[in-house]
């Protein structure tokens, strides 16, 4: 006969009656407890091999107030298209701005989205319908069907469709992931329970004076303790493998002739976006993709000549009315290119190599390869004779030094570099990971920060956390930031670190 504490016996009883895997919340409800009240008992039953436990990642999605409003009155791009039809297929941008109930941000974002979907084109300040609305209609139908199907909160257990991420970036839905604990009885527990070999009694782990006085100990079972078991040894203290890896990368870059530079984590959008020629209507600048600071904090006084050159280049390249106020918004930096572009402004012409390895911030939904706070490795090679081949050579050499294997390159697009490239390395579990994006800074970018045309700049931004996953044998980016000793001990030691 095997004796279990009453709660553990109740858990086994429910699992036998249900006879299928059940989530911990439902199990706790059936035994009349809160979920947190049964966790220890579940672990003990698992250790005795009476139950199996697995974790399933569930994504929960709910409409935001903005999403509900757009379902009621129409998406901004829908309303913009409808207004253009009313105006005969074309209109001046200022005319649209005055005649539509859209904020400046909504109008610029809708215009950018319609241009991407080839539904409109822009000639100076005049917007024209192209007559090709097929791609636009598919986009609207897919997105609105998804939004209309959300009643309260919906759950996804598999891979999310692309339009879910699009809706999240636009602030139409709230997305968060939870780990759901699933419990099932083992075959051994089923056999023991059904054959009557399981029973319930109070398990006594400590004998108190009250127990002796009342005699309640007579109805219980004393828990056995094996005092001969050795206490597990603690491992020798060492640095976190992720910190070791970051320090190794720093050492390798210094050995390759680079100098490390640092800057503020909170700064103006001017340095984070505008100097890099990212238009102010670009989706990457929306509140859903950037942590903007809403208190009274002010950015350092922006250099007047940088503001003027940024305004001029944005108008020439993107043909829109550039806003000084938008450039002076305060944010948590989304990349460390902010650091190196400011260094070019301060240092000016010359031959130098710089890198910045530090934390950046984006409101991403945490998953195996995304986190809201992560590290980025950014760098530049400045000089008269710098070419695109120098950039590819740098990526290959760094991969060799870190023993990442072969780098696979493909053409890419970034608003601030041309030509641009993405480099991939292979992770044993996650497959090809994009870790080496870069390119040659566009002449317009260099003009904004005052670098002469005789100088060229190769710029790169390495997804250092993803590189760490490859080197340390980790398949979830969140593990890099863990303080769980078992998970830390399971990581590989970076090559070359003693």
C-alpha cells in the first residue's frame, strides 16, 4: 500500500477520472485549490513518477481600444482610399490633411502603407491612385477578417500568421505569451489507483508538542528522511557564460583594430532615426515599436546644423514635410547605430574603426528569438578607401574568430545603407539565423552628420544575442538572461575562455 498526502491523492483521483492531460489551472479548480497551492505537490508526484508535466507555449491575443475603433469606422488606409476616390483619384497632401478626420501620424502611416501596397504613388505633394488595388484589398481583407474573429481573448498554440505581428505593430491588438502547464497521470499511477494500492493519510514531516498532546500523530504517516545522502556541491563561482561571450567579442574586435565607444540609453529620435534617414512616417517609429519617454525629460540641445541638414535630406529623398518636434521626441534607443553615427558627427573626417556593444530596447513580444531588452553590436569602418568588400571581409573574419562556421550572404534593404547585406549563420536547432546586417552608409546620411564626400563608411549591426545562442548552445534568447543555476551550468563555455 502506498500512502499519499490528501492533496496529492486528490490530484491523482482527478487525473484518473479525467483520463487525459489537463492544464494546471483546471486541475487546481477541481481539487478546490489555487494553482500556486498545488505546484509543490505536482513536483513531488512528478519525482515519484506518478504524473507527467509538460509546458506548452500559448499566445493570447485581444483587441485594443484602437483596434475596436478601426473596426467600427474603418482603417485609416481604407478611409484614405475612399476619400481619394471622392476627389477623382488624386489630391494634394495638404488638402487631404484638412478634409479628413485623421491625425498627422495616422495620415503619414496610411500613406506609407498604401505606397508599399502599390495602391497610390506620390508626385511631389500630389497623391494619385494607381488603379492597382489587388494587393491592398488582399491586405485589408486578411487583416480585418482576423480582427473581426477576435472575441474577448483568443489563443494560438502554433506559429502566428504574419498579419498578427502586423496588427501588433500597429497597436490594433495586444499579444502576450504564457506557458501553460499540462499534467497527466502516468500508467503506473493509473494502475495503482485502480487496483486500490493508493491510499490517503496525513504525512508528518515534523512532530510538534501539539501533535503529542492531542495524539493526532497516531493517524498519520511519518515521512522518511535519508540522512546518508550527500549534500550536492555548489559549482565554483564564475562569470555568466553570456557575459564571458560578450567580453570575448570585445577582445576580438579590439584585436582587429576597433575602439569601443558608449553613449546614452535615452536620447532624441533625431539621432536614433532622423540622422539615419528613417522617414518620420515609417512604421518602425510608431509607439508600438519604440519606447517613447512621456515625462518632462528633455534631450540634449540638438545641433542646429544637423537639424537643418536632416530636414533638407528627408525632403529631397522622401518628399514630405519633416517635423522638428518629431525629431526631438525622447526615446529609449532601439539600436546602437545611434552611438556610432554621433561619433562620426563629433570626430569628423579621418581613418578610424569604432564599435559599440550595449543594450537596446524594443517592445517586442518575447519568444525564442525576440526580447524587449537585448544587446546589439554596432560598428563602423571610416576611411577614404573603404568599400563594400571590406564589410563582407569583416563579417567573415569575425565569424572565423568566433568559430561560427560559414556565413551566407544575401542582398538586403535598409533606409540608411546602400548597398546593403544580411549575413546568416546556422544554429543547430533554429536553423539559419540572420546576425550580420550591414551596408555602406548612404551619401545623404553622411551629409547630415557633416562627413565629406571623399570619405566612405561601412556600417554593421550584429545581433549579438543570437550569435551568443549559437556559441553557447542556447535555443531561447530568454535563457541568456536567466539566473537559474541549472540553466547556466548547461550552457557551453565560449571557446577561448578559461
